[in-house]
C-alpha cells in the first residue's frame, strides 16, 4: 500500500512503523524526501512532525510538571501568568487547554503581523496578542481544536520552569528517555546537517521548506512553539510512545513517568471528546480506521502528513510519517489513505497474534 501511495503521488515519501508490546513488527521507508533533488527517505530522515508537537512535546512537558507537583490540572491561567489574571482567559484551566475545550479559537495568522517586526520583539508581541484574544465560546464542554491553546501551554511551561519549551522538554523528558532524534530547530542557531523531508514550496516565504518548520506561526517565533516545531525520525517517535505504553502498563520505579500519571493523561475524559493532550478516534470515518478498540485508543495527526495511533488495550502502536504537503498542501488524498492503511495493518496484527 505504501509503495502504491508513493507511485500515485499521495505523498512523495514516508516511514511506517508498527509494533505490539514493544516489539517492532514492521519498519520500512519509501519514496523521496525531496522530489526535486531525488533525495530518498531513509530511516535517518527527520520529518516536520507539525501538530505531533502537541502530544510529544508540550503535553509531555506538562505531564512532567504535574508529576513533580509543580503544576495542577485544575490550576487556571490567571493563577500562573500574572499578565492574564484580569483577562477573559484568567479562569481557563490547564485541563481545558489540554482537551481543547477552553473556548479559545482554533487559529490566528499571527505571523502576518509579527514577521514585520524584529525577532527580539516577537515573543512579547505574540503574548500581548494572546492576552487580548477573544473567546469564541464560554461553554467548556464545546471542543474546538486549538493551536492557540497550546501556545498558552508553552507560556505556562516557560513561566513555571524559567526555560524555553525546547530546553525543558529535552532536559526533563527526552534526555532521561535516551531519545536524541527528537528536537526543535531553533532558528537562532545553525541548522543541523541532517536529512530532512522537504515540505511546501511556500508562497509566503518564497522558497522550498526543508529543515525549517513549516508552520508559519512557529516559524516567526524562531522555530519553537507549543503547537508545532518538533522534528523527529519515525524510530524516535516510536521510542517515546513505547516508553509511554510501558509506563501505562507497568509502574516501574525506573521509568520517568509513573503509571498513574500516564493513565491520567491517556485515558479518555468522561466529560470530553479527547484525552489530555491526545486525540481519540472519532465515532465515524476516523483516520485510524475501524479495527482499533476506540475506547482504549489515543493518537494525533499532523498537518504535514504525520500521525500515530496507540491502542492501549493490546499495546499496539502504528506510526506513519510522510511529507504529504511537498510540494503543495492542497493534495489531501492522505485522508482516504490513512484509514485503509490502518485497517490493513490491524488485520495483519490480529492475524499474527490471534488477538
């Protein structure tokens, strides 16, 4: 299926891994990292993970702070960030932000204004804009998937730790896990000399994006943001998810996260349509297909063509990383491809395991 999708130009290239109970059953790469240079995808290719940043970086940073007792899910933005104490965002809880029912809008093109100003002024200007952002709903049970909510969570992590998100997540999570191939690309530093999957021929930046974050709002902030900016290989994503799965199953004192912490974040929220920082399958037409046990599954999608799904009941992980927006974001055939792929993989896993 993957080779056929590449041949049909559903996406130029990709990496696919799936496993059960920590054992990798399949790991292959396909196609091109760059269709213009004919650079091929390898197991060492780094993908722009886009919104996988939300669960794999920002949420894990929040999880770390919750476990340490430095942050509570019922804490409000106004109690943490003084600039927000007299705004409409004051009473929004950390829990609300993680499950996208804070009443914040989905998106704003902040980059169009911020790009006109020197880089050193942009963070304070962005946060002034966040403080002025109007709520679109005061109904905390109404879910609106929001990049903006995770911009606030980045602000929370930085306020509590005194460190930028990229520094904190590396020191508190990735380094203790032994994960090196998962990182933000801070545009203030020299670009690393790695193989990156190219993304879009960007009309706004007037160049091909490769090795630099695609998301415009993350880009103008220097490449590090709570909603996007993370890069990684498929194996690095699998290592983090396997670590979480193991922590979910077993309360091992040597694990970074305690089982009860991981369960708190991964289990479906009774009064919400999400888990904490993770997506759950939709009732119909889910990208994970029809064969996952939906009440025990979490995952996430990324705009660039990335995704992962984890079934906690049978310890199944499926990771699909592609550069589907290379060279244009307008081809959305991956929407139909994802569920077909996941159904085929799950059928194979079930036949092998008899589950």
